[in-house]
C-alpha cells in the first residue's frame, strides 16, 4: 500500500499527505476528514480501508497513527452541509484537515508536500494533489486518514446518541438504516439531522 508514496518520493516530494473522509452518506451528523503524513512505515496495528476493519482494529490503529504520524482533522457540521451541500462540505473538511496537519510541520518552507486524496474530490490546495479512486485500499497514507476520520466521527455520533437516544446513533452512526428511517418518521428530524438529506431520502 505504499506504491504512491514511494513513487512520489522518487519524484522529489518528501511530505506525502493522505486525505479521506467519513460521513458523506449519513442522514445526520457532520462530515469528518482526516489528513495523515506517515513518519514510520511500520505499524503493529492493521492499516487498511477503515470500512474493512472492526471497531477494535480501528481504535488500535487510530491510537498508533496518532502517536506515530502527523495528522489533522476537519469537521463540517450538518448545518453547514445543508447550507452549502455535501460535496462542498467534504472539500471544506478535507482542506481544514490538511491545514491542521501543515501547522504541525516546523520546517514546511523547506519541504515539498504532495497531497493524495481518496475518490475524485477536487481540492483548493496550495500543493499538488492527486485524487485516487479507492485510494483507501491502495495507499497506506489514505488508509490512515480514513481511520482517523472514521474513529473521530463515530465518537461524535456516540456523544449525540446520549443527547438523542431515541434515534440509535450509537448503532448506525447516522446512516440510513431501516431502524433509523423509522425513528425519523416517528420522532421527526433531530437537531443534528441533515434536513436536505432527510426530506430527499426519507
């Protein structure tokens, strides 16, 4: 999973940043992006697309990535998603995550960053950027970013579950399961539901 990282380093780029998001499809909650620059390529935890890992595997990887790598997290709320649409919100979350990571690089002016991002999202970045379809399965940097985004968002949704227990956010994390749809029909949208999603997909 280091093909892109090695290829870019051979081209002279020495700061490879993987970017991915979690939460484009749910009916509730924010979209969260992660940006990760791997320092140590050796991990004890399994590193892969976050969707292929168990919750315990993700948590183990999350803790190790946070300890070994430069990373940034970007969060865009459901209110903003409704206002600007999910595509623009995803872009904003990714750009925020990248910005957060770059603030941790002390010698940034001496480095040559390159951004690799999952999917076909086009970012307004000051550095070269390569979108990679299924990047979270092809690049370790992007896989790490997917894990950071997923664990962060899941934690947020578990907090919301305590505020709105009737919706079952701790189980489905806001995704449009049958149980979630029934709860919306019974109780109506909560304060964290994406109104544009609920009315379009209910």
